[in-house]
C-alpha cells in the first residue's frame, strides 16, 4: 500500500528516495513519484509503472531535499495525474498516505478561493491548504499545523516548499510514520525498511505527532503543538535485501521457507520440556492468569488464523473465544468483557483496521492485550501489553503464507500456556513433541509440489471453485479459497461442508471443481457424505486426504494424500498444499504472483 520516503541532506537525495521506494515496493502500489527542490524550483517526476521506470526518468535529477511516494489508489484511478507528490502553485509539494474524509467540502472551499485541482485525489486538498496558509506569511511549520487542524481522517504526510530547501515537515495520525536520524542528514518514512541503507537510528512518531526536519536536527510536536521528546531507537531489522535465490517468485520461496520459519518461531518457545507464559512477555504470567476469555481481532489471512485458534482455545484451554474481523468490530456496538484477552493478529503489525480495532477495544475498557506479529517494531507490537513475534522473516509476496503458518504456531503455544495455567493441559510433552516435529512434517508435505503442479493444470481454465472443510479445517478451506482468488483471480468460495446442501450445492456441476480438506479426524465420515452429495451432481472432486483416509481415486475424484496426520496441528499441514495449488494455478494463468492486481501487502488505510 502507499509508502512515503523523505530526505534532507547535504548530498543528492534522489538515489536515497528511489532506493527507499524500491524497498517499499513489496507492499503493493500502482504508481510512484518524487519531488526535489532543484535550483529553487520543484522538480516532480511521476510514473504509473514500477519504481524502476521512475529511476529511468529520474536520471540527471538532483536535489538535497525531497519527498517520494508509492501510491495505491483510493480516490481516483491509478494514473500519472493522480500519482503523488501533489503540488500547489509550484510552491508546495505533498505526499500522503491515508484518507482525508472531509476532502470534498475542503475542495469546494478551495475551488471558491481560486485553487485549481489537477487530480481526483483527496491528497491535493492538503497541498492547497498548506499553500493557502503559507501564502499568508506563516512559516512552513505553522502552515502545516494549521492545515492539519482542518483535516478529518487518517494521514501520514511529507511536505516541502520550493522557496525553503532547508525544511521538511512530516506528520502522522492513523498512518505509520517514523523519523530516521543521520549525521548531517535526516529522513522520514512510513516503514523502517525504506531507511535502513542510510540509518538504523529511528524515532517512531506517535499518534498526532508532527516533525520539522533540517539537516542538523529535528523538532517533534504533539497534537497540541507542544514540543516533545521521543526516544531514538536502534532498529534491529536487518538491512539485507531479501534475495529470490533459485525461486521463481517470492511466494514460492516463502512457501518453501515454512519449515525454517516454524522452527525459528518455536526456537525460543519450546526448547525445554515445558512451556512457560514468559514467551508472551514479562507480564504474561500474571496477565494471562487473570483473563476469562479471548477476543481475537484480525483481517484477511490473519483472521483465518484466528478462526483456527478458536477451535484450539475452546477445546484445549476451556476458555471462551470470539474471533472478529477488525473492520467490523471497530464499528460494531459490542458488549465488552474487560476480563478477556484481546489478541491482535497481524503479519505486518500496521494494518489500519486492526490498529483501530485494538484502540477501540482499549476504549471499551480492555486492558489485557497481546499482539502476535511478524514485524518486531510495528505499531501493534508497540501498542500491546503482551507480544509474541513470529519469526517468519520478511514476507514479500502479497499473498501471506509463512506468516500464516507461524501465526498458527504462536496461537497453539498460547493455547497450551492458557490450558496449563488452568490445569486443563493433559499430555503437554506430546504436544511439545508434535510441535518440534512440525518443521519436518511440513517439509514432507512440500515434497508433494510436483504432483500439485500437475493437478493445477486442471484448474487454469476454470472460472469458479468451491472449497469445503469441517471443524478445525473449515478455516483452512477459507484460506485455500482466499489464496486462489488473490493470485489466480479465479472466483473461489469456502463453505463448512455441512452447509453445502443449504445453498452452494445449487452451483455444483461439471464445471465447478470442489476442493475438500479431508484429514482423518472425527468429522471425516460426515465429510465423506457431503462429498457424495457433490459427486451425485456431477461435481469434480479434489480431495486433500491424510494417508490413512479410506477414499479411493475414481472417475471425477482426485485424491492427494498427505504424508501424515498431525492431530491438532493438522490445519498447519493442510494449508501447504492449498498454498501450492494457488501458486501453480496462478503460474498457469500467468498472473503477477507476488503483486496481484489491486491488492496490497500492508493495508494502511481503512
Ligand atoms: C492484506 C494482505 C493479506 C493480509 C491482510 C492482513 O490484505 O494482502 O495477505 O492477510 O492484509 O494483513 P496483516 O499484516 O494485518 O496480517
């Protein structure tokens, strides 16, 4: 999703801005642009292609102050005229992440005041508002502060002025932003990875903060305009750019990294013979012993991880668990249980709806909060009392894979800790043994790759697909359908198999492939009856079964046997073939696997 990089230095900042944008590419975007002050004038370059194209057209451009942006369209189609930076009367340039909700009324006022709009974006109002104040003689700092008072909505912005090459102003509310501290140069960015080539000393700006940068220093002001101090931290995120190696796509690489990602996630948690609450943070023991329920909040794939966890948490720990889509929860009038543990699940730790849901939960009186995240210094981690970091490593492919399976590992560990605290845990050592065996078990499933690649050939011509699962594996069917639609653009739906006859069966015919997750668990016989219903209507069945599931290949029934059954951890194993299936179907269809159309890796707007 949208990304910001800004720099003020003695040297030419164009390469810094471009490399920063390149490092934000994985988040998904549809256009990119930058502006620098060159000979007391704003020089802007924009492109609807990749950052590589912006690099081409930027050759020869120089400046020692500039702001840059990757845009993921919200207001206005992806086009050069809508790409950022936006400029007001050749004087003020602005980049913006987020959404200005009252932009229409602001725009009407600015048009009446004589401002000409050249884009369809909400952002352009910011440029003209800053200009309107600056033109009255305010300093750039004051002009931005006055502008921010007029904005309703979420933003992270960067602002420069053609006639003031010694000041860069940046501010945030509802969208992430950080300051990078250099020697004789300073930077801003929406994501720390953009700045790692130039500095690892960072200041995470707080909600409502504004920062004024010059080359020698910076001043931070809070929402009330008071100058404030924020700690400078040393980022521990590695600067090594993620290499593709022998893989064709990041998604394929990330699918294959799952054994290692799971092993790394387990490393600190269960090397011993028992599992301790401390893995969730210093305060976990007392905090977790006081809770009487769980509320999981997440979006997308992370939400599916939460749905799996509900089965584990209720069955193994005996705690009541609800799982909510963050964008729904944040606006729903719910009845809070302040004794519940709020678990926010997120790969990126910066999904706008999940952040807002966490704030909403806190506003309803929730004090016990846990973030399960893959990005150590992310907003959700910083805003939660307890934390668990999945150690999946950077996930570049927009469709989440290794982050999902490591989230499941973290949630299973949480289940065991809670069950143990409540004396519900039987067979702790068996559970730990199963967890330690998981990386090897996942590796065996990955060995099915060539078979799944062949299977995928049958899907490339399909327009729809139905995924079925039951119990613990129903969320895996949901995740399988999401993966397929995200990257192959085939319309896919998932249902709990028992619901088939209440509607979706009407869709089943010879053109509708039905993919079923069929582990050898207590619901297998029920599931088999549901699958007969599909066969009886001519539906083609693709069954991911365990080795000991008694089902045979026959006309219209394709069986893919999983190497072993993993008990409670079976959803983790059954996810892998569905990831591979989506990947190979997308390859057949020739889509942009790592950056599927219209989607973003980190969704930092509502
Ligand atoms: C986007 C990504 C998904 C991800 C979802 C939630 O939609 O494309 O892969 O599952 O956001 O992201 P989070 O970082 O909060 O897990």
